[in-house]
C-alpha cells in the first residue's frame, strides 16, 4: 500500500509540475500574439522589406504556429536578433520561439529544445570567379571571412586542419558586416551555410562574378528552438512542423485543402481533425492542421516560395525532399 501511495504521489507531483511548466501557450494566447526571434535580414529565411513586412522560410514557420493557435497567421511579432545574441532573449522569455537558421548541436540541445529540422544544410565556401578556384581544397593559405558567434569558425578550423591547409580567419559580428568585407576584398573566400551563401550572394553588386564551391564541409541541421521545461509548448511547436510535413506527404496543400476535407482516407481525416482528438491532446483546436495549410501552406509550399527553384535563391530541395521522394524529411504520424 505504501508503494502504491508513493507511486501515485510521484505521478501527481509530475502532473502538477507539468501543469506549472505549461505556461507558454497560455501566455501567447493571453497576449494575443506570438513573439518570434528571427535573423536581422537573410533573404529566403527571414528578411524584412522597406515597409517592415517579413518573409522567408523561418518567418512562415512562425506564421504557421500563429495560424494553429489563433487561426490568423498575422498574429506574430518578429524580433530580429544577431547570431551572437539570439539565445538570451529565448532564455529570458522575451521571445516564445527562435526561428533563425540555427544549427541543432549537442551543446545547444543541452540548454534548449530543438523541435526538429526545417532545413538540412551544410557549410560551404563562396569565392570570386577571378580567383579561378574550383574546389575548397585549393584554398590553402587563403583568408576567409566568417561570422562570429556561429558554428562556422569551428567547422572552418576542423576542415583546414583535417586537410593540412593553412588559412587566416577574418571574423565579423554580423552577417552584413561579413558579406560587405568579402565584397570589398578583405578576404579571398566567404564561408557560412550553403543556403546562406545563396542568400548573401543576392546582396552582391555583381553576383555573377562569384561562385559557390561544390564542397559541403559539415552537417548543419537548421531548426526552431524553444525553452526547456515546458513540454506542452515544445509539443505544439514540434507538431506544427510535423503537421506541415505530413500534409505535403498526403498531398494536402493550400490549393487542395477544401477537397481534402471531404476525404474518406483515414490518415487525412485524422490529420485534419475530422476523426479523433489529436489537436486537443496538444492543447490546440481540432482543425489545427487545416488552419496551418489554409493560411500558410504545407512544408513543400513554404520551401518552394521562399528558397526553392521558383524563388530568387533557386535552391534544389536536395536532402529536404520528403523521404518518399529521395530526401530525408520525415515526420511522425498523426494518430
């Protein structure tokens, strides 16, 4: 009997602790908007226009969270953050989620919770065509511009050491400072995630004079981040991403959502809240995926319009294709 009471007491304590920690969703609802940390300006991922309107893959992910909660993707406040300053506002509660091309690593995951991978990336190099360099292995003795406060510097050191090459790093605090230094000739090469190289290349006055080298020297799984200690919020943000991936896999898009609502396919019906209580289990409305897809789109839609081949960046899906199409994007099922 004593053991039973002890187990019940432990379960009750855990339950009460979970309730005490599950504050973020309530805070967001009470505030009436989501606060999302983004970059200071990275085309394709999070970038404001001259009127302060934000667009990008990371931006659309935040809009999807707002759509799931409020049925309104505009109920988001975007907070631009430098790479070196991005984690403190999350820790302190100034932002609810960090959606800012951030690499999922063990040291970061020990302090925060990564909800999944929005973009599978890797670090690369950009050089001037005039340098006549065709491979990163030809950069021995080069000066390399990089942004401080990122995983870039360690990857750079590892790559050059592993290949017995020498280099000089020229580091800057922001992405804008780094690309401007590269363009002005302060260094021979510019290194960062390949997706960011495509983005930063758009800012150069003569983009065609530069080339991105073929080597990818690291794994950079980029994903949204939340605080530890609030499992409910962790689940909500995580399943927003999984909902978008499942929608694409099942062929449900912003163009087909109304037809999908008439579907008799069990997987689609569960996903759209027609059968089961999967939304309520997360603390969301039953039609949370419907809201996301109708207002923002499925994963494939937000990829294509922001960074895909039909966008200014023109990036192939590559690893970011669904697992059913030769990629590694994969979401657990809604059931």
